[in-house]
């Protein structure tokens, strides 16, 4: 069994991806790696390695010595945090990717998953049903790093045959761990505040539609993409992927059906400009055609599942 590592394993996606991959491939074969000194309790069912993706020599040595063949590289600064520290965001989001692409170019690694984002699109992109191939002029440092990353992934595939696969994730909604500094984080935070205080102050305007996806769909899609036969993967930059799409007002109305006393207020901040530059909905027909993608969660089902499972104790961890 080829060993797999998830770098950036303690984040919103990593936590759930590690657990799902361990179910599939066995706990011992899936290594969680992150900056954190200690393994979080939820990931204690398998190996954990403290790792800084920016320590290129350590990462190379660890992956080569442990004969790790599959890498999921999740460590990154997300859109809102990246705007506050653009130099470091560019460094983190790009250097780690080169370390992993180079290991694959040298044939130490067989397969890479590296996530892109809807942030690769920009204000000049058609915002409704955004096509796979269209104008892409991202206006955030995060979007620029993701677009550059996509170009490098495709380049390493074309030039060196590196088997790298990627998805342009929309905003991801989950309850196992908290989101890490993105513009779509409001769509997770709202559930905690709805349960705790029955009120939520939203940092986006009421009519700001964004593409979103429930984490279970995102993890399933990621694993399906990684398991698809190589010849089916026609896109080596990153696939558009769609789940559902809603505005803060629509989300709050759906929450009100479960918690009638819930109230939302709108206090837009710097993240409004980021959201305004992103698509409202996504055309993912290439993913459907090439490797059979289909989402399971619409907005109604996302809300019902979040209301059922969100545990406000997570806020104090
Ligand atoms: P997150 O911020 O929740 O988690 C990132 C993890 O990386 C954290 O646990 C952090 O400790 C770790 N990390 C940071 N710097 C590191 C370093 N130098 N070395 C090792 N680990 C480091 O992020 P996430 O939401 O899980 O996103 C993972 C990836 O998916 C990112 O590349 C992100 O751009 C992409 N993505 C996420 C979403 C989303 O909605 N969550 C949407 C689109 C794309
Ligand atoms: C963010 O808001 O930065 C992320 C993303 C869509 O990439 N959730």
C-alpha cells in the first residue's frame, strides 16, 4: 500500500480528508502533517508529523526516507488572511508547491493533489455559471497565487509527466473543524452564532451570491478525482466544481426555518470587495464529463445537516 501524506492536515479540509483517507487505506498508511507541535485529538488514530512546508530540505528528506508516494498539499494562507500579509502568502502558497512538484519530477512521488479555488477568477470574469475556460484576472494575492499554481501544475504535467490533480473549490461548509481565514467563512460562522446567540453580524452584504459546497461532497470529489484513471483527467490546471450557491440573505432564511428567532445584520468589511470579484455560480460540466462528478448537497440539505451537527464547544478549542 503506497503511503500518503496530507500537509496542512489540521485545517478545515485536512481534518476530514485525513479521516476519510484513513478509513479507505488504513490508519497507518495515511500521515497527517502540519505546523502544530501536537497532533489534535481528532487525528490521533494514525501517524502525525510536525512539518513546516517551507523547510524544503526537511520535507524532501521525510518524504524520500519514508517512501511516501501520494501527497495532498493543503498548507496555504486563504483569501482574507493573505490580504493582510501578501508577501508571506505568496511565499507559503508557492514555495511549498514547488517542493512537492520537484519531488514528483524526480520520481520520488507518484501523485499530487493540490487545491485551487474560485479565487482564480476576478472582476472581469463572467460571474454567472462561470465557465472552465474564461477570462481570469484575479485581484487578490490569494487568487494570484492559486492561478500561478494552476499554471505550474499544468506545466509540470506537460513537461515532466507529473501526475498532479486539482479542483477549484468553492467556499466549503463543515462542522468538524473551523475555517481558516477565508471570505466564505461567514457561511460556517453563521451556524455557530445561530446556535449560540440566535444573531449573526455578516461581513458581506445580503445579496452577495457565492458558490459553496458541503465538505462531504468536497472530500468525496477530491478522492474521486484522485482515483480516476489517468487518461480521464483532461484538465491539469484545476477543475471547476459546483455544489450550491446562495446569498447571506437566502442562507439566513433557510436557517430561520430551523431556528425561527434567528436574526442577521449586515456589516460589510474588506472581504466584500473580494467576494464581489468572485463568481456567483460555477459551470462544472468538464468535471461531470471527465470523471463523473455529481454533488449530493443542495442548500437545504447543507443547512439541515449543519444545524444538526454544529457543536459550539468547538469554538473554545
Ligand atoms: P486551513 O487554513 O483551515 O488549514 C490550513 C492548514 O495548513 C492549517 O492547519 C495550518 O496550520 C497549516 N499550515 C499553515 N502553514 C503551514 C506550513 N508552513 N507548513 C505546514 N502546515 C501549514 O485551510 P483549508 O480551508 O483546510 O484549505 C486547505 C487548502 O484548500 C488551501 O490550499 C486552500 O487555499 C484550499 N481551499 C480551501 C477552501 C475552503 O473553503 N476551505 C476553498 C478553496 C480552496
Ligand atoms: C476563501 O474564502 O478564501 C476560501 C476559498 C473560496 O478559496 N474559502
